[in-house]
């Protein structure tokens, strides 16, 4: 029995099947994303979505979808599905689906009368090419397959509409055609592994709608161009492979290529393997550089997300080489920032005050999970340079005060992970002494000093020790309140008493200014007010402004983004803190908490974790369909549980 299999009953019920999405990537920025019934419901959906650096920094939908038609005895059965105005779906090909299986590759089984057709999709690694293999499992008479491609040639943030500028020109290539709708775009090659006939029959299909965009308050309809259709005969037991890419391919090797790509995939046959498979999709190779994308389908590489995600995505599954490859690129970005140099690297938001401290934390995890000596050899100089840069006041938005704490200005710009803005202003203007910044700071001071002193004590380690000694008491004096939890930030006379999850880092990190009693008190408050089955709330229901539902138009969602929504990545740190305090006694509790995510493997984006959840029941998944920090921290927690279980 497959771990990720959906039967006819679910697949033919659009209320159940349309919210479930599928994501496949090539690990170089391109992806395929749609629903499990192949009906696009977002402007970001498409069969072949690729970056085109020559145009801009966005992804572009080249091939939106491919409609298949089964023809027997002159009768046509179209397997496609598109949404049009007024809840009209056409041609309603989902009614022929008998099952969908996603354990190895997305596989759909159709039955049309006596015809049983299997469709399998896969993305070629590090190549802008989607492959679809069609196998005629059963048929009792002559069968013809017809393929009708829907072309977009547009940015994921825009729409295309019928226009006279779109080129209808095409050229024949081996077993297919190549075409390009607009200047500046690469040519799209559509080829099949078997000889076929292409019928030029250009048409615009108008008024296709994307309900997910309508929910988000955006424009939600477009027109798609169909240049014609491919047609071929297929026999029982025969397989035919379709290739959509931006270069020609050797059609004689398509079936072999498809099979080899399948063999390299991690089977999604259990919870952990689903997460490992999802983790691999965030790796993004561009030329000689390696990045971690923050999420799909719209996020790019953000520095904070990258450093938080790296240990879970790579080290937790034994892929230290990939960690090191990403860190090589990250280190270039760090030094470019510290030296005030412009960089072509695709790492954003390196200027945020906590980013360098998260980089230290990421190296700290390498030291714990791989090797302390290895961490020192690879990253010792980086740690020295970061701590010297920060402690000497060179960072443009970090001041090290005499009390040992760091101060950052966030009045007019969102500088923390709680970064939603409305009208250019932060929704949550966290400024001054920010609790997780200073937890990170204290942890970095202690870790780097201790690691470097294993060789010899230096002026830098003495300086770090002096700061940490002052910061330890100052942290408690500044943040600990009489109710047993930590203030979220303190800026002069302004003290934010909101119960937020940012205080949990002071409990979770290896080095904490809090004593055991204080840690337990903080954790108890988080457990009582912030813990949900789907992560840690960004704000307590008892605090003012609680807004747990991430719904509505963009402005409405921006106000709710960090005002009560639940975030799974925070639970990774919460469970680390819980295990740190309660040791082996916490294992069963942590396992029960993680079970709450297993049902997500068959919901939202199949086999992955969405960006966030509503803070109230039924805790519906929201935002990006697959989010790196969430996948990473659940994997890291599974790794921690194994270690505690083996003690």
C-alpha cells in the first residue's frame, strides 16, 4: 500500500482534490506545481516554470499545462481540467481518474471505457525539462493519444491575455516542434519519444481562472495560447514520453532518461522520507553557487531562512557535503556585506541584524552534528571575523551597549523574522533590545569563545568573555518579568509585554543566560498559551491584537501574518528546549507533537509542510505551499529524538 495514494472517490471530488497541490523541482530554480488533478489554481502553477535571468529575477510560466485526449472509435475523451467563470470546469477530465499515487513520482491512473492510461511526471535534475511518461496499461481496440499544450510565456507575477504580438511561428524538430511567443524568451521545445503528427490549430483559450488568487484579492483570470496538438497511435503495454524544455533532446533516449531520473528519487513511503524529499527541493544550484530557497512557489533565497534551514535540511539527513557547498556561497555573501561590497550573489536580506548571528548558530550545529574540529577548520576564521565585526560596532544596525546587550533600530523597517509591512511600515515594529537577537548574541559569544579557546586564549576571546559576562545578567534584568516570561523587546521606557514565541530561543540554545528555573517558567508559558498541534503561535490569544486567521486580501493577511498564526519551524526550537529540560521523559510528548504533522503529507502540498497554519482550529495550512524552515526544523527534531532515544 502506497503511503501517498488517493482513490477515485477523493480525486473526482474537487472540494477535496483541488486544495491538494503537487510540487516537483529541478534543484536549479525551475519547478512544476499544480493540483493533484492537474487543474491550475494559482498564477504560480505550471507544468514548466523556469527562471530566465536574461529577462528578470522572477520565474516564468512557459508551459502552463498539457491536455491529453484519448480517442477510440472516433470518440474523444479529454482528460484535461481548467476552471472558467462561475464555477465552470472544463473539460472535466478528473472524472476519469481512478487513483493518484505520489510515492516515487506523481502518477495518475485514468480509465476511459476499456482504456487504462497511466501518466507519470518527473523533473530532470539541474535541467529546465519536464518529462511525462504515458503508458497504455490496457485497451481492447486501436487507441490514439492527442496532446494539446497550453502556453503562457509570462512571469509568475503577471498574466497573459490574447494579443496580436504573440508569435504563432513554430519550427519542426525531431518528433515535435519548437516555438517562442515573445522576444527575449527562450524557445520551448515540445518533443515525444515516438513519431507523431503535429496539427497547427492556433487558438486562445479565454477566461481561465485561478481561485487561489481570487481568495488572495488579486486578479485571477488569463488567456492561454494553444498552437495546436500532437497526435499518435499507441498500443497496449507501450509507453510514450513527452518532453517540455528549452533545448532539444535526444528523443531516442527519453524513456531511458525518465527511468534513470526515477531511480535517483527518494521514495516518499513514510513521514521522514517525505520530508527528506521536500528538503532536496529547496537546494538551488545556479552556476557554481548553491542556495537554499526559502519556499515555493514565490520565495527566493533569504539569508536568515537559509542559515536556520541548513542544519535541518542537510545535516539531519547526513548530507554534510551539501551543507558545505551552500555555506561556501553563503560565506561569500557574508563577507561582501561586511566589506560593504556589491554582490551578484542571489542571497537577500543579509543586512538584517540577526543574520550573522544565525550564521554562527548554523556553524554551531555543524560542530555538534558533524565535528567540532571540522567546524573550526572550515569556519573558524569566519566566526572570528563575524564576532569581531559585531563586537566592534561595525554593523550598521547593531550597537553593543555597555551592559553587553545589542540594540537595533526597527521603528521604520521590519528587521526581525516578524517582517510583515503595510504601507511601507512594519506591522510589528520591534526595536531596541530584541529578545531573540540577544539570545542569539549571548549564545554566539559563548560558543565562539569556547571553540576558539580550545586552541589558545586571545584578545578576541577575552573580549567576548567580558561582553558575555555583562550580557548574562543584563539579559535577565532587561527581559525577565514578574509573570515568569520574557518581554518581547525593550526600547527605553517601551516594554512589549505581548506573549510571543521569540523568548523560546533563550531556552532552546546551548548557551542561555537563564537558569533552570527560569527556563522552565518560560517554557511553561509558551506551552500554555502558544503551543498548537501545528506549531507555535506568533502571539498569545490573551494578548492584544490576536488575529489567528491568515485569510482575505493582501492587507488583511499582512496584519494577521505574525499576530497569532502558528509556525512549525518554531516548534523545532520549542521541542529542543523541552528535550533539554525534561530529557528522555520528553520523548513521548515530542513524538506526539510531531504526529500532528503527518497528516500534512497528504494535504496542502503533498509530502511537504506549508508556510504557516491558522492559530485556531481547524488549523488550516496557509501561505507558501512548501516552506524550508518548517521542513528543516521538523527533520532536525526527528534527529534530536533519535539521539535522546539512544542515550
